């Protein structure tokens, strides 16, 4: 049995489709604000692998509540990883492109120097360090720009706004790979299984959709694929100030993930079409 922290998030919802036999823990069952509850849940279920699909994801709010974000994104994954190490089972932790400073134009590799720009990135980096320090079989999967038919994400925001507006101004100087939550879920399951057989595969890996694109470019693709007439106006980041700084370069090098696990970069346009079809089905 695989134990998954998270039930309602984008990746957790996709994991439930791919592995309905897994056990999914909601916040009420295991609150990441109480890391000891995470430890108790793992010891109580005695699973064969654990995937953490829960996190503090409110990037701007983390600037004002960094301590709370760090408990959820840093201390809790560390407690999970230590419990897994004690049981001799693999642990998969989802991390973020926000652990990098976003400089340059070269895709970040798992070995690239980290340098988060804000509190959210620092909290995710703290989680990575805690998972490594636990010493057990683990995979840290950094990803970016997650989208699906569930929850709140960029695709759903663009669809909502695009249906009622003639034009939208969208940032064009931040580049990254939109990543379908379904691909992240599939990768987590593949990695958990592989780590059971070969703990030496432990380490950090990257998964992001292909090809890399700007937010404005992604928005234009969404409008076109959805048949919306809303025009996308590209703007620089300085014209859309936000509390937390965002990395300008979120390009991720996925090659080590392919080499170790045979997982290729997902084509986000094909996944976007699937998400749009699912959303259409749910509204009919």
C-alpha cells in the first residue's frame, strides 16, 4: 500500500486516479502543521512507500507567514522522511522551481546552485534539506507551473477571465515549462516503485512540460485551444507587482529523470487539450 499525504490538491487528485488503492490523508487526518502527526500516520499505516502531495502553496502569503510555511514545507517532510527511513521504505517529496534564483536562460539541473528569492522557495528548500538529512531512500521531484482540471491554477484562471474579457495583460518575461499534474502523479508512482528496487536512485530530479514558454505564450495557447477570442497582451513583470518575487527563468533540465527512470518531458499542449475536454465534460 502507498500512503499519500494530500487528498484534494491537483497532484493528489491525479494520484487517486492512477492508484485508487492508495491511502490518501486529508489535513484532518494528518495536519502538516503538526509534523509529529505525519510521523504517527506513517507508523500507523506501515505502507510500502510514501508520497507527499501536500504543501503550503500560497506563495505571496508565505512572505508574511514564513515560519508557518516552513513548518508545513520543511519540518513536516523532514518528519515524514525520517519515519520512512526508520521503516526502510522510499519517500517521494514534490518540490519547486522556486528553490532557484531565476537568473540566466539556461535550464536548471538538479545540481545547479539554489538561491530562492522568497519565503516560499526557502521553505521548499528547507524541506529538501530535511529529506536528504533523513538518510533514507528518497526522491525529490522539482516541478513548475502545475495545471489540471482540479483546484486553482493558471489554466482555470485564464479560462475564467478569458470568457468575460476582450483582452488580458499577462507577464511575458518569465519562462518555464507548464506541467500537467497527471504527469507529476505518474512520475511519483514510478519513482516510488523504482526506489523500492534500487535505493541508490535517491536524489533530486526535475520534471516540467515541454516546450518552455512564457506565461503570456501559455495564456495565448489556452485561449486558442479553448476557442476564446480574448487577446493576450504581453507585459513585463514590473507592470504586475506581486508581494513575492517570481523567478524569471524557471526552465528545468529533465535529462537525469529520463536517464534514471525513463520518464520523458510531457508535452503540455496535449495535456492542455485533455484538461479542457475534462472541464467541458464536467460543465455539461
